[in-house]
């Protein structure tokens, strides 16, 4: 299904962009995409600053020119426009439980990996936080963030030993966020989950076998 | 309007609890409330751990016993049950714009204040992050977080010079989050917004005059 009236701005290596790429693929829709080159700081160009004042990717630009930033907001809009298949819940209870779990995975997993990466990589000097402002790295945050990732894995293994998917019985946006977090931790921090986390492994084998995961 | 089948667990001094208290007051509903004493670490009791595995407040417990944590998820459920007055947007575009702005205020404002507080206060030693795990304070985060708060005020003043409310033409959850952030910064960090931020001041005078703000 083509949605030629919307447009996505994103970056190939950005894990937040990947969350949206996978969400779009799961919806079976096709949105015209502009790739930004973060290595040349294209997100700070005047053109993109006018599209996203936080200078972050991804952004969804609607047919009327409205810019939507922030992954959960972008996915919410796409869910409202293209409800099938359901990825954000089909009733009030499921919607808020999926929202809650997606946010927990972001705060306890994704954000911890991001903090470790941004406060350690040489290429992130002066860019320790996303957004329009420039902040110095804090080396002490690296070890603390890695400890958070380790704790996140333990908590996730416990959760997935009680629930087939992160937010309950079915695949949802919370699984996309979590899979992107795990792959990001492995790629950027060389911190894969331990093979002893059997519940994570069983879940990961299932979600990473979906065609969308290759994006 | 009484909603005697739901229940809220919260703490008086918790700024995240305050966001939900104000949201509930704006809805004109009444939800039976249990106050936790964070000074005695009641959030880590076995009873509360079973209600909220992250050991954070607030939690909304539904009529069927389901626990909903995370402020945006709690408010989303209340909005679905009690749609009037609308605080999360009345059409798809407004819903995602309000969600986007609420999240930006959280990430760039609320989280920055929280980081400065948790990494500096003597009473927060070993509790530098919310959640079930214990992390040491990182003193270097205090100055960086305060710089983030200063930048947040500048960005907010610009936004409010272009828009009457944080997320657009009407009062929304994003205004509640932002007001709670400003009051929290003043109370816990002695960092009020500068009186030169005229747009913040004009907006703050309006939102803080609402009866709900006294909560």
C-alpha cells in the first residue's frame, strides 16, 4: 500500500529510525523516505531544523506539512491511519499495557545503551545527548550505563519467562523496541544478551525471524 | 464523578504522582488513593513490588486488578474512560502532536531536573536512578543536568512565544507535565525560570491559576 502523501526523514544507522522502519514494514505500507547523513551532521542543516527543531531522526511529515517527531508519536499516527495489523493494542487495556511496556523497554534498555554509546565513542565527543544542544561526555556514565544494560537483560529474561511477548500475548511495538535495543547493544557496545537467558533467546529467535527485522 | 472500582497508588512529594493528581482533577473524577511513604522505601515492600515491578509511583490499578504504571499510560487509560474534557487530543493529528510535545517536555525538562536532583541530594545516595536497581550518584551529571534545564527554559520560551499552550491552541497533558517540571526545578534545585522569559511567565500565570495546580 502506497502512502505517497506522507514522507519519512531518517538515517540508516540510527536505531530510532530502525524502530520506525520495522513498524512501517510490519504495517505493509510504503512511505517515501529521505535519508540523512548524520556523519556530516545533516540533521543540523537549516532545511532539517525547520522540519524537526530537536534535530533528531526520524520525523514523519504529514500530507498537510505537519512534522511528527518521537518514535511513539510517529507509530501512533501510522496505527491510526493503518490499523491493520494492530501493533499498539486493540482495546483500552491492551493499548495502555503496550504503551507501558514499550516505555519501560525504552527507559531501562534503549536509553541505557544509548547513554553508554554516546558517553564513550570518540565520534560522539560533544554529542553526549541527542537533541539541539551540545554536551560533553561523562566517562563515569559508561560503566553505570553498562550495568543498567546487564540489569535490563535480567529483568527482561524474567518478563519473557512469564509472557510470550514483551507486552503480553501478541507481537507489538514493545517487541520492536526491545529487539532494536538488543541489536544496538550487541553492535555498538559488544554486549549481547547472555546465552543463559533462555527466555530472551527463545523470544529473540521468533521476533528476529520476521522479515521486517532485516531492515 | 466517583470511580470506586479503580485505585491509585502515589506519593505526596513525587512529581510524577503530581502529574497524575492534576490530570485526575482536570477530569473531575475521584479515584480512591493510597499514599506510599517513599522516605521509608515503602515502594520496595513486597506488597507494592507485586503491584509495580519497577517500584515506582504512581500506579493505577484497574477494576480487574491490572496494574498500569508510567504516567502517559495511566493518563491514556483515564482519557479513554473519561473522554471529557479532552486532555490528550480529539483527532489523530492532535493526539500525536500532544504525545510528541509531552514527551519532549519529559525528556528535555523533567528528566533533566530529575537527573540533577537524584545525582546531588544526600538522601538520594545509591538511588541515582528510579526503578528497582540501585545506582551510585555521578557528581559530574549535576552540572550537565542543570545546563540542560537552562537550555530547556530557553527552548520553552521560544515555543511558548509561538504557541499559546505547549502542544498548540489548547490546554493539554503537555502543559501539566511542563508546569510540574518548572515547579520541581524551583523546589528541588532552586532553579526558577528567568523573569526575562516573558512567554513562559505569561503561560505559567495562566496554567498555575487553574484550581488543579494546587494539588
